[in-house]
C-alpha cells in the first residue's frame, strides 16, 4: 500500500488557469472570486430573507454533543497531533443541504447533502467538511466558482420573464445557468459539470444517517505538513456503521432527530492515501481516488442517543477546512486553498 507521501501541489494564475501559475498569482485570483462569493450571498439573501452561506445554506440538523473517537490501532504515520490512539473528543456536527437557497423542502429542488464536523481538542478546534458525492463536479477552484455563479445567472434569466409557472422557472433557470457555464468554460466542461450535478442531485436520499460523505479535496497530515516527503496526503470520508437503511421521510432533518431519539448514530471516519499524480491527483477534484486507494478507518463519529440538538447555535458557526492545527494538518489543492478566502468572505456578510 502506498504511504501517501511524495505529493505535489500546482498553482493557478490570475485567470484561474494552470499555465505558469504561481502562489502570488493564485492569491490574486482567489481575491477576485472572494468578491464573487459575496455577490452570491447577496443574491440569495433576497430569496432566503437573510444573509446566509454561499453554499450549504440550509441547516438540517445541528448536534452539539457528538463524540469523535480515534481508533486504537490507527497507523503510526497518521497518529499525529490530536489523532492519538483511543483518544476521545467532543464534536459539533452540522448536517445541511448543499445549495445556496434556503428551500422549504429537503427534497425540492434536487440537491446534495453536506456535513461539517468540529472536533474540540487540546490542539484547538478542527473542522472537517464533506459532501455526499465522492466525485466533485468541478476540477478546480475556477470551475467550482463558475458553477456557483451559474446558479445566480440562471435566476436572473428566470426572473427576466415575469409571467409563467414553476415549469417555466425551471426551464429558464436551467437555460441561464447552462449558458453561463458554456460561455465561461466551453461546451465539453459545461456538459461534464451539468451532467455530474444532475446525476448526483437526483439520487434519492432516505436518511442523513445512511449516507456516505466525502471530503473530495485532500489534506496533508504530518509533523511537517508543508513537506511532501514528511507528510501523508489523504482524502477522508464518513461511512455509516450500521446496516439500518430505513428512512424515506420528506424532512431529512427531523428524520435524523427522530432516529437519534431512538438510539445512537455512528459513522466511521476513514481516509485514503495519495498514490501517484495520475491516479490520485492533488489538483483535480473530479478524479475518484477509491479506484486505486483503499480506505482505512482512523476514527469514529458517534452521535449518542438523545444527544443535544441546537440548530440555531450550530448554524451560527463558521466552518472552514482551514480551521485546523496547521502544525500537523494542511488543506491541499486549489479547491481547498481557495476556501481560505472564500469562506471568510462568505462569513463576513452573515
């Protein structure tokens, strides 16, 4: 099994492209798209009736008393920082819809689901963010931002014709979003993004407790996470530790709360290691690592029966992959690097 070292990051230029990019150029590009995410927040604030996150706007369940328990047989090279064998920490968990709109229904319009975990450790608070789709629709930060902006442009086209019904709204919104993707990314990329999102969002979600959630972007773990030879690059996921596949409620948040009232909900926290640039690239989030890299369990997330739930308190928190112990953990890839500024920009308007 590959040990996960030897990875390499590359950098975007000021246009968000890979040609001759540098750290400084990429930072200037991130400054630009940080202003774009503010536009997204302002746009959806009108529909949501209040400023909210640019993504994952609607909380479904907020848990304030979960437990994060490190595996007693975690690999020695991953036993870094707070990841000490058998250690247990308090955790806060936010389950959400992935979209920018605060829809009244968990299932309409189609959407992805997300989970954010905040682990409270002696090394500080560390956040881990995941979505219930293994493959990202966007390759990098530029494509991801264009896809987000396409949603706002679709609404502009939809609202440009003030008469009609829900079918008209859906058609015009889709046309507007598609044209924006086509104009900014080209036909092949626009079709790939649109096709991936459509397939993922239309899949039925029976329960938040039975879903798998993936980081989709990697992190480095090591005593020197800046050094590719001294740190392990991994992607991580939450995997349900139960054979109970019941569910099917329209209100996914309430279904999870009811489930917690009847018993504990447990997930395995698993990682997969970097192998090589072709099969497990750091910068291309559309490549699924599990085709060549096996998962290993390093911890458990346990939501106890009758755990305290406080949606308002959890929803007030600002989660970020950069809320971590940077001495031992470092987000990798343009998708993660962009989130440092984008998440701060989004949170500044709430």
